[in-house]
């Protein structure tokens, strides 16, 4: 299992494995790029725009959207050095950009006896710097037939590699609802609470049971989606530039309600340093319907107060009110296009 996790953590190997298992993958290069000129040659064959990616990367580090040969040549060395610095692996590869895509991921659980299930999907399309800001479950944009197929494919993908643990099959979904395997995260993710809220299953507990070689105590038919959950990530950063905002939190007031879940370690007086990821808290809001969950989210964000540092709370409030979010039509490049539009 440790070898499987290591292999799937390497995105090039994950692409090869999923392709061999018959899982649709994003068109791209499933081999390390040796230098920028090789990258240019491959990109010309694929067709721009492409996404230059670190094979061992995560959190958007080592990823860059490239639109032409010149941009690729400029991006290659910098991303290679960044990947080497963060992950001790400077290996880069590339994938064709699926334009106007949604980022949909499926949670899976597999025990050591080969028994596995999926716990439905999460929509993680609202991102900045390829890092998620708002996640929700279920995904409002998916047709029911596509949702069912994606769940089945996620289980097939994990089973194909003999996976054992909690994990996430991440996909891009285009405007025609065609989906492509993106990568597998061989761990729990920041956004796992939204799945817990709609299924009633404690993923941390299940992961510990799997580690203790206990079999899963439920089958696929035992798992049901009930209601809607939305998570927002609270970042210590400027909401316009996305630059980190270190400092001391002088005042912190968080909303409380039976339908609100907080996960945070900061309090009034906490010092936020510039040395780590700027996420300082996450808040999950639940409702019987998506409409109710959004209304509760908007109320909770208005009541959330942090002083002493800049945070992305203003951006989260704006997004919760936006028509694109309300209609479930957010794509992964939504914020980038919005920023470019503000500059013009």
C-alpha cells in the first residue's frame, strides 16, 4: 500500500496507471520533460494552452498556465527549481488545458481486503493560484447520470491499483460533462468535512480503522447523500492581490450555529507567520438544500470578523453573492478571468 501511495503521489506515474486501467485522462505527456526545448516541441504537438506541472507537486506549487513557446521557455526553469525546492523533485510534465472546466473530485475508501466505496463528489472549482477556496457537496453542475458514472470510475481506478486508505480521485469536467482523470490525492484533504456532513460518515475514524486492518462496515448501497454542505477556506492574505498577510490577530469573532462547523487553531492574539500556507481556518455550513446552505453561508460570512491582518473574507462574501456561484456555473479560471477583467 505504501508503494501504491508513493506511485499515485507521482503524477506522471498516476497518469500512466489510470490510462492503463482505462480511465479517461487529460491529454498530455506521461513522461518527464528533460528541458524547455523538449517541452516546446511537446506543447506544439498538443496545442496551446497547456499546463506545466510538477510531478510530485501539490497545492498548486510548480503549476503554470502557458499559452505559447516564449511563455513556456520562461516558465520551465523557474517551475523546475520551485518543485525541487518544495518537493525534492524537479520533474515536470504537461497537460492540455481543459478550458472552462470544473474541478470535481470523488472521495473513496478502501480497506485491506479489497473492499471499496465512493462517498460521492465535491465541487472544488473556485480557486486562486490553482488552490481551492470554496468546496461544496454535492456538485450542482453535474447531471445525475454523470455523477453515477464518476463514482463508479473512481472506485474502479482505486481498485485497479490495489489502493488501501482514504483517497480522492480528482477530475476535470468540461462543458459537455466529459470528465478526465487529473490526479489522485492519497490522503484526506482539507475539504473532506463537506463529505462527512452530507454522508454522516467520519472519514478520520474510517481511516484509522483501515490502518488497524479492520474491514469497512458498510457497502455502497448503505451510503446516502443528505442535504448540502459548503466549505470556505479562510486565508491570511490580501483579498485582491492574494499576497500573504502575516501579523497578529487582534480580534477574532466567529459565528456559531448548529449548522456551522469550524476547524481552526487560531485565536485572538495568534501570530500568523509568513513561512507556511496562509490558510488559518475553514468553516463548513450545512443546509437541507443548496439554496438554504448558501443563505446560511452568506449570513455566517457577514458575522465572521478578523482584525489585525488582512484576510480573504471580503472575497468569500463577494463570491457567495455572485450569480455564477448561485447558479453553480463557477469554473476553475473564474477568478483569473475576473481579475483580468478588472485590470482592463
